[in-house]
C-alpha cells in the first residue's frame, strides 16, 4: 500500500506542477495523510477514508484562501469589468419596444432594463446589473441625485 500512496503523491504533485492551477495539490495532501495511516498500521479501508476526508477538507477550506492570496492579480475580462459600472444611455431603454443603447469607454452596447417594466431616458446614467451575450441589463444608479 505504501507504494500506491507514494505513487499517488508523486502523480498529484506532478499534475500540480504541470498545471499550476491549484487543481490536485489537495489530493497529494490526502495521499500523504493516507500514507501516514499506513505507517501507523491502519487498514486499507481506513487509509482510503482518510485520503478522501483529508482531500475534501483541504479542498473546501484552503482552496478559497489559496486562490485569494496566491493569485491576487487576476484581471477580470472586459465584460466582467462592466458589472456594477455606470454607463450613459444614448437611446431610451424600453424593453417592450426593443430600444436602448449605452456607451461604456467609447464602446456602444445594446441596453435593456433589468426590470421588464422599467424604462430609462436617453442621457441617463445607469448601472450594469447583468450581461447576457452582447446586451447590458441595467438598473437605476442609486448614487445619482434624485434617486
């Protein structure tokens, strides 16, 4: 059994080194814990249970922290940067009539109201709530005066 656990540790570590994506290091930790159980004389079933348990605990509790602190400089894609941004409407937004355009950093986008029953006038500043395809779904900007 020791050979199996050592082999799994090497395999998971090699996959982690090859991908550098925090994908399998958690399982290498589980295999190491199972190897320690083998060294303590526990049976194969206990080793497997420890492997699965430690792997899942490491995955659930340390992965979010590791992603936050080891990869802090991830840049959101263009469309993700638009979420919660303020945009200026260049055409009235009316979902029933199918009208509405907005400009963000010089790019024109199709705009629709997030709430089907709401309309916005041209020239109004609104916030992007969601993006579906190439359409911005906007809501009123509560930080604007008069809201």
